[in-house]
C-alpha cells in the first residue's frame, strides 16, 4: 500500500463554469478521499511559489495572471497512488489533445497562446505534493 496525498486545484475556468462538483465527483468515484477543501482567490505571491518550477518560461506570467483572476477550489486528496491516479483522471495538459474520458478531455477545450484553460491542476510527484500542500494548506 502506498497511501499518498496530492494537491488538486479546480482552476478559475473550471470553478467559474461550475465544474467543481463534477471534478470532486470523479475524485470520489475513483475512491480517493477528500482531506481538505477550500475556496479562495490566490494572490500572485502564492502562485509564484506554486508554479516556481515554471518561472522564466514564456507562459509563466500569463499563467499566474489567469490563476489569480478568480476563485479556485483547492483540494487535498488521499488514497492509494492518488498522485499518478489523479494525473490520469485529469488527462494531458492540452485539453484538445487530452483523451476523452479524462477531465480535460471531456470538459476542456481552450488552449490559447497565452491563457490556458485546462480546468485542473494535480501534483506530479510526492515531493511536489508535499511542497504544494504546504503552500495551500500550511496547517496540514
Ligand atoms: P500540468 O498542469 O499538466 O502539470 P505543467 O506543469 O507542464 O502542466 O504546466 C502548468 C500549467 O502551465 C499548465 O496546466 C498550463 C500551462 N502551460 C504548460 N505548458 C504550456 C505551454 N507550452 N504554453 C502555455 N501554457 C502552458
Ligand atoms: Mg504541473
């Protein structure tokens, strides 16, 4: 058994479209537990820390601007290999290329040159998950 935690975000596009429930439904239907849940409009300082690995890339500032444009749902999920499992549920980064059956493939579409709307974020490794959970839920 490898019980893990992962940090999931329902991004401003998904939140504004009322897809938070649908994302949570898929997480729970898979069998992962919700360990923490908060709705917040993140400030740019938090997003610079969250996306530190992408600092300096051409899409970094547009990404931070998009992510701070409205409320997001921040969720800590728990379960057996849930980091890899949620990434599989989310699908490929580009929602047009993401396979049907995935969150991004079923529900996403828009991938502009600057603003990317791919509905969800999910941690990509145990190290990222613990780092990101610390940014969004310092009390955990
Ligand atoms: P993921 O969210 O699938 O983990 P990532 O960590 O590589 O993808 O990138 C974080 C976010 O940045 C991604 O959800 C959307 C945006 N992004 C990534 N690559 C991009 C690119 N080449 N052009 C524009 N935006 C990009
Ligand atoms: Mg990533």
